[in-house]
């Protein structure tokens, strides 16, 4: 059989796998948005069955033979073909050692754990979530151990981290967080007392939820969301998902006494959505038709949310519209006061509502806890105590209950250990990209003109269209001329926050 035929056959197999994955994505989206509360148990059983089918569509002797045949061809293959094979190898390394029935049981468990977590969070009781979380942790440890057989030098947590960002392990992350502790923590302690003078009482007003929704839809479209290729919905925890590059979905959540949360969540999710919308047609619905890594993905959403969305230039053309929508809260608040308000750093308890400056400390807490959970030095029942201790140490206070503490994030209920560092890395990558972008295009002018399209186009051409064909460091090297370097992040934050809260002008 010649390689073209072999490739066609592999492509067909992978399409079947994609089809099942698409159905699973849709079910997951449905559970988080529209499905009734009682649907969970029975739907979870179907999710378990579909997950096992998806597993077997990918991991089987036929696909393995086709993959191995093509791997020998090396340079005769196109760039995309080689990238698909590389991704397929990664999936094999991840899944091959797991017995399919264990994979199915774990998928079923995850599909029910989300509701257990959200009920526990509502009740503020970690104990109500702990038994499910214990099972999830045990599965993840076991699965990581299967994979360690081929990578004896790696820790369990290294293995899990590689699912979200293959180019960063604990050693690199320890270095990254070490720099944050050394450089940012003293700066934060110096700037917070100064920023305390800034008033943001506007945030305590009542904001009509319907008006918030309309304004957030405007913001999404203003920043590049395409309604013909995407939909909005609501969920407990905002997220983005997609079936392919012509069906990208974002959710948001709304609180009557909080405006900032919905606004910055929608800008963040639009950053993810725009990435997915701009992935090239010949990649979408293949194994490389996704972002380069979760850290790269978060770099785009954090770029949207913070570097663009919390800048004065971004709000200049549209702040009037926000004031008109919420005149009681904002008509007396100047643009400058609003910008100082939305950036004001403070020691707070909730990650998703944290300012840009203290944000990496929230990630540091989770990183340290996950590492210890996976190496076995910390047990699930100890999490709240350790969580509260670390918050006191890094963020100056303890949460009032578990809902505000260890139960605040959805990730662990989905078994996503190793995801959190992507947020902090993403923020750092965004700052590095920004350093180049502001020299290459008239970034400030585009924002002031409301011309986000031009910025979106730049990101599309340099990053998004490649999907996962190129890795994080390769993309960074091509755009900025060097591999990952966190110093841009530290410099960016110090520059921005000094200008906002510690300058004499
Ligand atoms: Zn995100």
C-alpha cells in the first residue's frame, strides 16, 4: 500500500474518533448549560459508553499499524501530516496503558462529579465533595503511573502537566513561580496600600441582568466573536468550547451586584473563541485543529481580558455606552476612575475575580497543592486546611468558608490536575507577545479607534491559524524572536501598576 492510501485510511479512522468526540463535547456543553438537574446520572452512563467508544476508535491495532507505517516515512509527509502523527503519538502515550473499562468508569465519574461539586459549593461543604474528589485523585494517580512506565524520570505531576503544556514540567514551573515570589511579591506589598485609595464603590450597585447580558454580547462581537459561527449561553463557571472552527460556544455568568465579573469573563472567553474561530480550515476537525497548548490558549484569553480589556485605550471608544447602560452606577465615574477601579490590586479570595497583579499567587496556591496531592504527601481531606494556610501566607487572609476557598474552582471535578499553571504561564506568554505586538502594529491606535479587527487579524496570522501544528516555544520564537521568557511579564506588571497607582502625574 502506498503512503497516500495509508494516510487516507488513517484519516478515515481519525474522523470516526472526531465524530464521537464531537458528540461528547456537545453533551458536555449541554450538561453545563441546558440539561435539567436530574439528568446527570443517566446521561453520565451514556457519556461513559461514548467515552469508551472514543477511546477504542483511537487506541486499536488498526490505527496503531497505520500510525507506525507512516512514522517510518518521516520527511516524505507534509507538515500537517507530521503534526497529526506527533499528536497521535502523544494520545497513544497518554491512553495506551489505560484499560478501556477504567477509562470508561473514570469518564462516568467525571460526568457526575460536576454536579456533586456544584452542590457542595452551594452548601459551602468540602466534606460533601471529598469522597468524589478522592476517587478522581486516585484515578489520576493510577493513570499517571501507567504512563510513568515509559517515562521513569518524570513525576506524576510532570506527566499531568504535559497534557496542558507539553513544554513545561515542574522544574521549569518551580523556576517560574520562584521568580514571581522573588520579584512580584515585594512589589505587590508595596503597591496595594497605595491602590487602596482608589474608590470602586460603583461595583456595589445593582446591575440589571438583562442589561448585563446585552452589553456582554455587544462586547463579544466588538472584540471579534462571530455570531454566525458561535452561540452564547450561561453556566456556573464561564467557559468556551467548540465543535470545529464554525461552531464555537461561550458561556458567561451574571450577578446582580457585580458588573466586572461578567464583563471580564466575556472578554476572556472571547479571546479563547477567537483563537478557535481562526484555526485554519485544513486543520479543524483533525487532531491538530485545536490551540497549540492550554498555556497558549490562556495567553490569548488573558491577552484579551487584561492587556486589551483592562486598558484605557480599549474603553475610550465604548465607555460612554457602558455609562449609558448603567447610568446610576457610572454616570459620575470618569473613564480614568473606572480604569483605576477595574485594575485595583487587592488581596482577595476568589481567583476568577482577582486583579491581574495578584492573580499568579492564586495559581501558586493551586500548583503547590496539586503537586503534593499527586506525589501523595497531601491527602484530599487535608486540602481545606492547607488551602487556607497558603491563602493566609500568600494573599493575606483566609476564606470565610470552603465555597470561597478550596471549592471555588470547577477544574478538579473534571479531573483537570495540571491545568492551573496554564493560566499563569498564559499571562506571562501574553506579556511577551505584547512586547512584540506593540512594536509591530499601532496597537494603541487600533484600540482607540475601536479597530479590534486588526489586532484579531494579527493574532490569527501569527498564532491562531497554525492550531497545534506548532508548539508554544516555536510560536513564541517566530513571533518574538525568543523562547519563553517570564521577565516581560514581570516588567509589564511593574510598569502598568506603577503608572496606575504610584506615579506623580
Ligand atoms: Zn481561560
